[in-house]
C-alpha cells in the first residue's frame, strides 16, 4: 500500500518535469538550453522505459490471467447470442400457429351467436303471446309502470327487431289495444287524484256529521258514501291542505312514468286540464248542496258563505297539492325548463274561474261565467275517446250535463257579501300570485272591478248619511256624553259615533287592504265634516259681541281665545313644565279615575293625589313665576276687563272641556287605528294623491300626511280648548282681584268683600264643572298655579295704589286670606304663595326706614322690583315722607345698595 502513493508522487513529479521541459523547449530562445533540456528528456525516457520493463516483468502472471479470463467471457457471450436467436425462431412459429387457431374459434363463435339469436326471437314471440295474463295482474294492482313497460318492450320488439318477420300483424294489433286501454285508465286515475279526491275528501267529512236518514235522502250524499264505502280515503283524509298521501304520490309518479314510456305525456296532460274545469264546477255545486243539507234548519247568511268559500279554497288547495306533486314528478321523468310552472299556472287558471263563478253567483252583480266557460270547448284533436270509459259516466263531465246545471248559492246574493269573504278571497288571490308569479291574477282583477265599481260608492253614501245624522243634533252634539272603555272621563256621543264610523272604515281596510287608499279618503271626508262642526261650535263659544260708543255692535274674541291662538303665548305656555307634564302623563285613560267620594265635594278632590309630581317646590315656583310675569305684564296693566271678554256661561266651559277630551280621545284613537294598520296598508297610504282646494286649485300631498294633518288640526283645537280653560281661569282671577287690590273705602266691620265671595263662588263652579268633564291630571294643570298668580296680582297691584292706610292693609290681607281659604279647599294644600302676599302687605305696618332695617336684618325675601313697589307704596302712604321731595329716590337708592351688598359673595 505504501508503494502506490510513492509511485503516484513520482509520476506526478515526472509529469511536472516533462511539462517544464516542454515549456523550456518551446519558449527558450537559446539552443544550448534546448539541447540541455532535450538530453534531460531522453535521459528521463530511458529511465521510464526501464521502469516499465521492470514492472511488466514483475506482473507477468497477472497479465496472463487477465487474457485468459477475457477469452472465456467472449466465448460465453457468443453462445448466448446463438440461444437467443433460436428462441426468436420458436416464437415466430408459435405466432403462426395461434393465428390459425383464432380463425377457427371465430368461426365457431359466429355459428353459436346465430343459434342463440334464433332461440331468443322464438322465446320473445312466445312471451308476447302469453302477455295478457301479466298485464291483467299489473292492472289489477294499479301497477301501470310495469304494465306499460311490458307493453312498450313488446311494441319495440314487434316494430323493431321483429318488424321484418311476417305473420305478426295480429299480435301487433293486440298489443295496440292493450296500450289504448292502459292509457285511458291512467288518465282517468290522474283526474281522480288531481280533482275528484281533493274535493270529495272535504265533502266526506261533512257527510260523516249527517244522520243516516239524511244521507239516504240526498242523491249526492248517497252517491259519495257508496263511492268511498270500501275505500281507505274515508279513514285517511289528509289533515293538511298542502300534503298528499304517499300512495297518491306514488300513483302519480307511476302514471307519469307510464305516460312517458308511451310518449303521450304532453297530450294526456292537455286532456286532463281540459276536463278539470268542468269537474271542479260540479264538485263546487255538490259542496253547496251538501252545505245546504247540513244547514237546512238554519237561516243561511254571509257566515255560511264564508264557510263555503273557505271549504272551496281548502278543496282547491288540496287539488293544488296534488298538482304540485304532478309537477314535481313531471320534472323527474322529463325535465323541461318552465314545465312545472306551466302545469301549476294552468291549474290556477281553472281554479280562479271556478272561484270567480262562485263569487259572482253570490254577489248578484254579473252573470255567472260558468256558462261561457263550458261553451269554450277545447278545439285540439282528441287523443282518445272517453265516452265509454268507466270514469266518464259517473262524473257528470259531459258538455250537455254541465250546461244543464243551474247556479247553486248558499245564501241570498248581495253585493255586501263581499265584506265577509273579501279577506280570505284576497289572501287566496295573493297566494295564487305568489305561486304563479303573475300580478295581478284573474281573481284579483275580478275583485278589484267589483269593489271599485260597486261597493266603495255604496259605503261612501252610507257614511255620509250616518255622519250627517251624528253631527246634526244642534247643541246636543256637544252636550250628550257617554262612557267609553278607553277613557275614565265621558266622551261626547257625537265624537264616539264619528269614531265608530272611522272604525268601520278601519275594519273595511283590514278586510280589504288593497283598497286602503280609497277607504282612507273616506277617513278624510269624515274628519273634515267633524272638524267643520267642531270649528263652528268653537267659533260660537269664543266670539263675543260688544257695543261701541256709537251703539255699533263689534264682534271680538274672548281674551282667553285670543291668547290661546296667539303663537307667542301658546308657544310660551307649551314650553312650561306643567304642559310637558300633562302630555307625558298619557291620555285620560291612563290616569286614576275618581271615586264617588272624591267627586262629592271639592274638599275631597283627587287633585291632591296628583299635585305631588316629579317637580321640586323651587321648580314649581319658578314655572309659576314665569307664567305670572307674562300674564301680569299683559293683563295686569289693563284698566278694565269687560264681562263680554270672558266666558261666563258654564255650558260653554263644559263644552270646551268636553271638546278637549273628546277631540284628544278621537285623535288618539285615530292614531291608534292608523298604527294598527298592517304594514301593507301603511305603505299604501304613504302615497301622493291630488286634493282640490276651496279655490279650485289642485295640489298633490301624501294621503297619510294629509290624514295626520287633519288629526293634528283636531289635536291643535283640543289643545287650544285646554289652553283657553287655563287662561280663562286666570282672566277671571284678574277680573275679580284687580279691583280688590286697588284701594277703596270699605267699612271696618265688613267681614268679606263681594268680589272675593263672587270670585270664590266662580272658582268652585269652574272646579265642579271641570272635575266632571276632564281628567284629574289636566284639572291639576288648570288649577295649579292660581295661588301664585293671585299672590302676584296682589303684589303687582301695589304699584297702582296711591296710598294704603292701616284699614286698607287689613282689608287687603283679609281678602288675600279669603282667596287662600277658597283655593286651599280646592287644591287641598295651603297655597303658601298667598302667605307670602299677605306678608308683603303686613310689612307696610313699618315705616320706610324700618323696612330698610328689616331687609338688612332678615335678608331679601322678595325680588328687587317687589321691594321697589313695597317701598314706593310705604313712602306714598307715610304722612310726612310722601310730601318730602327726593324721599322716595333716596330710599330706593339705599335699597339698591342693601340688595347689592347682600348679593355679593
């Protein structure tokens, strides 16, 4: 192993040396150098030859072994090649022999196939001859698919592979006769499943409720009972109008598959559709007949018509369920785009004709269309004749039989019968539209023509007559009250009558939603009439007549009416928390009704139970102060308020209270009626309609917004009535208290003042009238704040007093106390604001300088303006200071300094 690396290193060195020598020989320019290198190369070659010879000599035995091995391998390869050549020759010989054998086997196989074909043809001919027994068995079990498969297979054989065989024509005719019989049987069975069974299942349920004697007396009942006496259909009547028994579905599937095999599917369906209409109409007449038998001891009316229409719709739904299965199975056996929809659309066309004919007969508006439908016989060529088949004779489907049938009705024909059945018929029409995808459908067009041309005009005339009667009672319209469940206060009978008319229209909308626009326009008519009547009464109450200096009668409004319609005043009053409180407390029906004991006397009023609202005393005082300031600034400065400018007739007060509650109740219930409309009806009234104004101009407005605008006008009138009552009470306060607050000469021993007594009586009368006709929460709104207003009137009137003596102070305090007692009886609280007013005048017991000292000692109890009025009156009433120039200005300056000092933090 060590010699090999050494030899390798020597070889590498020799190679390197050789390369150097060659490089030198080629690149050197010196001949001596070349000779030297040449001699070195020759010397190296000799050395290498010596080494090689030595190596060959040392490895001679190995070289001999290699040569011997090579010769052996070469000999074996040559022998293998010879053997392969022999195998190839043998394979070629085998191939030739196999080709010869294959030709022999092919000849034998062809001969065997010919023999088998002949045997098979003979066997098929024999089977066709023996086909009658198999077909009878399949027909007996209603296995049409197998029967048709056998016949079709035989027909294919006879007209296909066996068409060239002579002598089989009689066999072919025999097979054609069997095919005809089976096709007739299949079409009859499909008519039974699709039309007769769905209708007769419902009739059988009615027949079950009849006694045996009644069934035997009726030809129709007896025929149906005998027809299904041994059938399982009586025990297995479908419980749902949208399902079909499994056996019927299987029969339809097998029938369609059988028709498909014969390639008569389309023609058979056309004949089924042609006969369905007559069968349906006969079944409807049978339904009317049996319902009459069931209701023979009753007076038939629209309720029986509802039962009839409902039953016919269920019958049609059952038939539709069968047709749906037919369409599904049709797509399975022969799918064609739109074929399923076509089958169902043809059925619904027939169903709508039947239902339209039934409705026409019961409304007595148009002649029944059944005659024209029967006369429109199909003109397409008949596939088969059914005159002699088993099902044609007992179904009454012939043209002459159908024409001879009279129209059957369950009740007296009347156009108003549409109300009781419209909802269900319209829903049925919508159901048809959703299924067929056509809008509007024939039934919908029929209903629309009936309602638009006849019914709505009749309803409009009836409503106009009833509304005129309800609103033509003169004063009784606004005086007669009735109790209603939705309100704890009585409502005007005229208002209830008008709302009942609106409710009737609402019921019509509920039953006939698609005519919501026409019926809602009747709402506008009713509301307009009621608004006109209410406005007339409002004008009578608020209008006053007064004579001027020239004895000319001047027409003017009551003070409260003028203020109630004034935008600034009404907006201000509606911004007060008290107004928000009565609106947030809900309608009168939500408030607590008074007990008989509460109504007995003012001292037991329910006002006390609702006075304690969510407002704090400070908030109530601030709210009352704002209202008092506005009223005093506008009314308090008037020198005189005439009686003609006030409402003194309690009948008018009662009318205003009743108008307020009734109009609000009407608007609230009308909005509830509108909110209870279905989403579809709400969408319909949210459309624009043309309205003709009084001047003849036409403008377009949304119907829903127009109704809401009319209701808002009524509600605004209701709010105006409440504001009028609110303001009228306060006008009466000014009317009676302004004279009381002015200095007059009154005897010392007088126990009371005539104005104070009259004011107290008027307050009690107002309270008693309002308590009986208005809700407690609103009564609180009207009465609450009167104490603060009376106190403010007394205090504010001090600026108009020239001077006030000690007797005058006592008189004013006595009058304040009398007013306080009367108000306390009504409100059941002390009315502390009047204590404040009395304290204001009691301060006049002190002279002006003592007043200023008291203010510094006790602090500011009144406002700066009130102190100004008080100090001014004290100076005017002082015997000395009233004559001193600048006395009032000096003390007012001192008052300002005192108040400014107190207000500093």
